[in-house]
């Protein structure tokens, strides 16, 4: 097992910023994000104490608002977005028509924050769908989550696991190219990160799904909508049309008898609580030997 606390995924900050800008301008949330949010929400009925208020981390890209509301309609939602553009996108999504007065009041109670503005120690649940694997420093992100949660609150998240896009990695390896994405963290290492970050009773789960596309172009377009290449080890410059044609040909050669091109996606789910802080030991008192002797009862003479 690797030391995940010492070797965070090699995500490039500039590439991540460009990805977030594309998401803010996209017409819709990626289908896979919506599907994983639905699968995460299926686990919510197992929680014995539903939250009064919850924090939707990366609310617009995470697509979890409707899925959580269907299970816990009374829980108050606050949203955290990573950039001002996504803050604006979330705020626009909360706007109701002028005639829907009840909906306008409900939406007004859903504040949208940047990560640096999140109230500390208030949320009973922090929900994060498919964004932990994009973090340049996942340990620092978990520390943010820990601070945002109330004592006995819990985090619920999903992430890509290391088997994700293994077929695409094979093409890049055979061609002598650097990997097409940053390394994805194993679920056991994510569990270690949670414990190291102060969370308790982590429960990790994993499932593998297989997606297919009708053409290399459709596959590449959807992968770009999911984020594109965020790794620091990617090619230093733009690729040429010849390079892209070679990639498209390699993908086409892997089509099945029905002409479909398959890719594996490993989904990792995590759940953990923020425990009450342990009481600290009192400072040691130092008593001199003479003072100790003076405090002892005197023997009768």
C-alpha cells in the first residue's frame, strides 16, 4: 500500500482551473456525475440520524441537490463552489420564476460559498461527488471538510479509483506516451487519509462500471466534459492533428463486434464521522521533595 498522505495525486493547478471554467460554461452537468449522485443517495437511508443542514461541496458539478432532497426534503442545504464562476452558476440555478414565491423563499435559504467562506463546525453532513480525485492536495481538502463539519457530523463522498480508464492507459503506454490522467487513489489509502485527517469509523466501498461509446470522437468528448487531463506529467504542449489521428485509430481498433468502445470506471465511496475532540491531559505539576515532606502528617513523638 502506498503512503497516500505523502504522495497526493499529481494534479496541476492551472489545468484544474481550466477544467472548472469549462464546467461553469457547460450547458449541463456530466451524465456520469448525475448517475453517481443517484447511487450515492441510495446509501442515505442507512444513516440513522438525518442532518438538519448539509453542505454540498462543488454543488453544481456534483449534481447532488435533487438526489439528496428526494431522501431528506427537510434538510437545509448550503453550497460550496470552487470558483466565482461556479458560485454564479449555482446562484443562477437557484433562481425561481417571479410567480413561484414559495420556491423563491426556499432557494433564498440556500447560501452559496467559496471554500474560504464556509462557516466552521456547523454542517451535519458534507456531500462531495466526484471531486476529491481532482484535488492537488487531498489531505488539505479533507482538513477543510473536517473544519466545516459539526462534531458527530459526517462526510459522504465519491471518487475515481485506480482502475478508472485502464484501457485508455494501456493505449498510452503502448504508444510511449505519459499517462492520460493523474493517478487515482486506492480506497484503502483514502481510508488512511480520513483517519489521518481526524475522521473516525471510515467505511469505504467500491464498484466498477463499464461504459461504452459509439465512436472515438464521442468517447473523447465525454472524457473532456469530465475534466480532461489534469496531471502535471502530461505533454508540455498542444498535440498535433497526426497525434490525435493516431489516438482515434487506436481507440477504434478496440471497438467490439457492435462497434462500441468500452472503458472501465472504478467508483470509490467513502463515509466517516467527525468525532468529539479527545480531552487533553492536564499539565504535570512539579512538587519539590521538601514540600512533599512538609505535607505529610507528622509522626507522634
